[in-house]
């Protein structure tokens, strides 16, 4: 197995042991995969993961139930027990016994092959390209924001951060008809919003007037969270999208004084993401900065950390027979 | 005016200028006042306040509208404009132009006399003693928790911190019939809960099993917030009650992963607090550690910061004619 492995450092491994699918699992041949901020945090030590990295992917089912074999799929990343209190109360993404692809206790998709529970497979319609399909997982996470917080037309909403996730959340929010502003530090990435008619502003130029009903923090930085807490109106909501390897020294006192709701938000609904990509409601292609082969692991992770780059894709296997 | 003033340091001031009530304001002769964590934070520089400290009090209306004169009162602390967007939407504790007694832009009640808007006055029934009435303001803040989060019988709830506010929040929550545990570092203060039949546990002995539906963080420390985030179940709620002068380096990643709601909570409803004290549903008297005269400002603040002490009261004027 060719794979990108993390074990104190990120490296390409040409002879990693092949995955062996467990009961109820399929073996998926990975076409392409995407590097996200969580991968970069894991590479800094977040969560103590060791093994094959990666959780954003598209591939073809090689082995598994007959009705799935040969199908092009995207895969949910939480592999769950269906027996614990969380699973039984309908919150299986919070399964007490879960493993998470490339994040917790289970090898990921930066490899030729990955083992995935059958229940995690989602068929990818033909009118979504491989490049686009890699975005299904992070786009689902963006849709989770509007699952958790009702956003309505004319609401004043801000997104802090114009990186990978910020740009997806911005597009999801823009479609609600809310009054949206994306606030970031990088004119190049903000420009992607401007081209879609979404208002933007540089973080340095924003006065934190505490007048937005909802602010989504996709900055991944303590300064970004503090800006979000300055932007949100009293009794408003800040949605927190980023995990950190280190402890951010953010001042939460404004959240107490203004009785703000800070809402943690993680994985989201795949069907919404697939539907939006299939209908071309969300355009992810301009976000692809570079596509690299699996062998160039170090270069790919370096590129993913560079501020001007947005999404770095890994090209792994060609889609067979397509 | 005798007053405790903060101006780079906390000091007793024997000849401070008398307060001059503005239009619609009453002059209140202060009987007793209480020192809370916010006062201690202000004394460390929180919020940049300068002037007469103090916002927990009971007194008698000396000057003001005829129907209030001579009445014993507790006073709400937010002095509001009734014109801004927050006031007009019913959120006047979040008034954009507010001053706050002894906290923001307005002298407080650690003084013989304090000026208070008439709208902020609440009559204190005769069956609430002066000592008890000082707790009306912080007890209202404790009731705010159950205004913001519905707590129901048999819910698993924890309070982190067994200080001034933690012990009040614990009593308010215990009355809901929830399954309550108070977690603190100090056996002496936890003992106050045990005496009321509320289960307690030392922070060191708690396994953060992510199984409480609601956790109220009254610890005032980053370690306390991290413990709260470890105790709360996925999709549960952490109520944040403390403001800090410094930036706490708390790790918020578990809030993202577990999609926790962190809810800032500040001032609360006076009528609930007055009603509970009048009916003896809440017993605050065991919380009074010492009562000192205004002149002993430094000693009083030092005592309030000592871990084994809970509430320090300041005795200012005797209740006239009583």
C-alpha cells in the first residue's frame, strides 16, 4: 500500500500494510483526497493520532456488498457502534466508541485503498467530478452550521476566516439570503468571495460593533475567536468550527457579559452537500490550489499550510474504467 | 462620603464627593454591601473601571420619588437608555449605552450613599434581613442560569466551583429536582452543599465522562472551564458564569468535537431572587464568612480573596428607624 503516514512526522510510505476490511466494511480504491486543517493539526500532534492520514476523499468500491461494488462513493468519517447512549439517541456522530477515518483509531484515505463501514458510503452522482467530490465531507461540515443555527433572510451574519472551510461556509450561508460579510486577513482568498458577490472585509478594517446575529468562526486562531466575540450582538451566536492542537489564549469575558451562545460544530450531513454540488449551487473548483501525487507528501502538507493556498488535493488512483 | 474607591488600587476614601442623583434617580442610603468575584477582578484591572466599587447592596431610599422614600430596597445594577436596539427589543440588560453600578461608568455602593435610577429599585420584604438582602443581586444572577437553560427533573447537571456564585447556583438548581453534583477544590465550601443534601465531589476525583446534560462553570478558572467541557455530554450545554481580567488559556477543542453549547450568562431576574429569599427556599446565611466596616477596605478585599471564605459583607449604615 502507498500511503501518507503520521508517526511523529508526516511521510510517504511505499510499503504500508494493506487495510483489511472488518465485518460490514467495504474496501474503497481512492481516486483523490483533500488535505484539511485537521490534518495539519494532527501533524502538529492534535489528538495523538498515529497511522494513515486523511478523511476527505472520493473512490470506487472494490470489495464489499454486491450492491455497492464498482460504485463511485464519498465516505462519512465517523465509524460508530450503534449501541451506545449517543447512537441510540440519534447522535451517532458522537458515538462513544467511534473511530474516525484518519483522525481517531482508524487509518485514513491518503492511500491507494481504505476500509470503510458500508453504512458510511454515499454514492456520488456522475455530474459531480472527482475534484468536486473531494469537497463533499468539508461541505457537509459547512452545512452543519445551518443545521445547528437557523439562519434567515436579512439576518446579519459574518464569517471570520477565508480559508478552506470559511469559503465553503460562506457559500452555504450566502444561499440563505442572509446579509453576509466574510472577514479575513488574506485579500487573495477573500477575492474568491467577491467573485461570487459575497461582501468581504479585511480583519484589520473591521470595527467590532457587536451587531451580527450569527458569526461563524472558521479562523482557527484565538484572534479570530476574539474578533467573532466582538462582532456578535448580545445574545447572539458564535459558531466555532476549528479544533486546535494548542490551547488558544482567547478572552471569553465578552461572551459572558453579552450572554453569547458559543456553539461547537463538527461533521455535517452528506446528502445536503452532494445535492448542492450536483445542482451546481456551490462552486468548489476555484478553491483548488494544487494537485499533487501521494508520493509528494511533504510538499503537499507544506503547500496546504501556505496562506495563499486554499485546497490541496492528492491524486491517488485514476478512476478505473471512466 | 465614606467610600471604597478603585483607582489603580483599592482604598478607603473618607472624603469622596457625594453622589448627585440625575433625573429619574433616587439617592439610597446603603446599609450593607457584598464583595463578589467581579469586584476582585476589577481590582486586578478588569474592564478599566475607576471610581466607587460595589454592586451588591441593600439600603433605604433617602431622596427620590415620594412612593419610594423610606423604603428598604435592593437595586438592579444595569442603568439603561431605553432607546437603543437592545432596550427596544426587550434586552435592556444589554443596553448599548448602559452604565453599571460600580462596574462601568457609574459609582457603586461601597459607600454611605449611592445614586440609582428609580426603575432599578426593588422593595425588600420585611422577612428578608439586611444580610440576606445583599445576596439578591448575585442570587438573581444564579436564577439567570435556569432562565437560559431549561433544567428538568432527573437531568444530569453539574456545577463546577463551590465559591460565592457556585453555592447560589447549586441551591437554585437543586430546587429543580435535577440530579445535581457540585464539583470543587475546597472541602470546606463543598461542605455547605453536603449540609443541604446536595452531592459533591472534589475536582481531583472526577472522571470527565462527558455525561452531564448541563454543566455550570462558576470556577472562574481555565482549569474549571476545561473540566466543565470534559463533564458535559456531546450536544450538551456549559453555562459560563465568570469574567476574567486575564485571558484564560482554555482548550476549546472538546467543545467543537462534542458540539457543545457554551452559554455566557450574566445578570438575572430580581423578582425570583427576592421571592426565593422571602420564602426561605434559599439559605444564604451560612455563606457569610465575615462582616467588616467600610473603613477596613484592604482587609475586606483580602478576606474576599481567601479560598476558605465565601461571602464578605461590608456594614455601612445601620438601618434607620428599625
